[in-house]
C-alpha cells in the first residue's frame, strides 16, 4: 500500500472544505427559500430537502435548517469532479402550486396562517396562488406572487452562495474549520 | 434608484406589442386594479419583481439592479394551445427586442438572461375539482434581468 503523504492530507482537507462550502451554501439556500416562501400550516416551509447526487442520500429537517440537515458528501476525486453535487427540492405534494408554477385549488383549512399575510382580497380565476386582487374577498397570501422565481433568478441565490463561501473561508482562515 | 423607470423599460414595450395586435389584448401589471380580468376571454398578466439592488462585492456602484419578469398569457380553455402560444410568443419577441437594444449614453440600460418556458397549464379537468371551472389555458415565460441607471 502506498504511503500516505502530507500532500494527500492537504488534498483531503481541501476537498472537505469544498464539501462543507457546498453544504453550507445548500443550507443557506434552503433557509432562504423557506423564508421567502408561503407559510400557512408550515408544511411547505418545512419540506425543503437536499440530496446528494453521489449516493442519493437525502437530508431533511425543519426550518431553520441546519448543516446537519444536508447530507455528507464523498471526498473521492470522481465525486469532487461532478458538476452537480447536491439537489434541493421541496417534497410537499403541492410544491409547484406553492411556487406559483401551476394553478391550484385553495380551500380554507380551518385555521389561520402561521406566516405573515402579505396580501388579502379576491383570488382570481387564474388559480395561481399569489394572484390575489384587491377587493372584499377573504383570500390571503403569505408570500408575494412569483416569490420562487424572484429568489432563484433575481440575484438572491447568488447572495446565498457568496455568504456560504465567505463563512467557510473565514473559518478556515481563522484555523477553526470543522466538518460540521 | 429609478425602479419605476426600470419597470417601464419592460412594461411599455409589452403594452405596445399587445395593443398593436388585432384585436388588441388587455395587459395587466402589478398593483393595477384588475377586477375586469374575468370578463376578458384572454389577457396578459405581467409580474416584475426586484431581487437585489446592490452588488457591493463587485462594484461600489449601487446601480446594479437584478430582478425577474414573469409573463402569463391567459387564453380560452378547451380550444387547443395555438392561441395561447401566439399570445406568449408576442412577449417572447418583445423581450428579445429589449435585449437587442444598444446601451444608451444616459438613462436606463437593461439586459435579460435566458428566457425560460413557455410552460402551459390548465389545472385539473376533474369535474369534482374546482380547478375544472378555471376558464383559462395559461402559458408562462420568465426571465431574469439586470438594470443600470446611467447618468
């Protein structure tokens, strides 16, 4: 067996740091999406999950998501070379409706929303969750229309990535890097 | 920051494009009282949202606004996708024209990212579902944008 060298150790540490950065970014994005999205019963907000493309291991949790809610990633050269390491998705059955991507059916569940109401009025025939017009109706929305598209494509996701990189780099620079 | 000016960069051309169709198609924007919508056989709904205004790590300029434009075209349900596709195509060509406009010496300069879609949805056709009563076939495109205010 080949003798382990200092270089091997350094490479391994670098890969661990890269993996932690990816996991930190994933956690930030899950929390960002949970923050930005609607919250009536909390089902949708607590259904963000991430899974490792390498082995399919899924990490779940509840808001606020922690680093431990994101699966560990392998440090082999093959896995490090993957373009996609982690996939984030919402596992709620009504996720596409909550993200304003599909029309939905809205029935009062018998209890008030946990999240702040951002709009109240009449939900129009479009059936889109956030498409509520002014008026005397009792329909309420707890996130603005197209909140998901705004988060994903409006620059906020880039901020979450930058913050994740900054946090782990700072830890490493200060010599207090840990894997968790 | 001239948010209204940035909005106008998208809203004005879209409004003109749909007004110039024959017959013209009503366009509704954010925060416009639009209870007449349901009376229309077809209409367009444009949603512009701002995501980030400053990018301090890249530049000291705060004139770097990012956001998204989502255009939904509502057409009659049950008559095939052709009309819905024609309506959403007007939005697509308008956004492409905006993107091809040169950078001005002053004023507002916008550039869009990739245009995603169109995606189509009718909701459910299940007679027991309230969605079955939605009278529209909806197509949707979205794009992100960055905007600069040049003075």
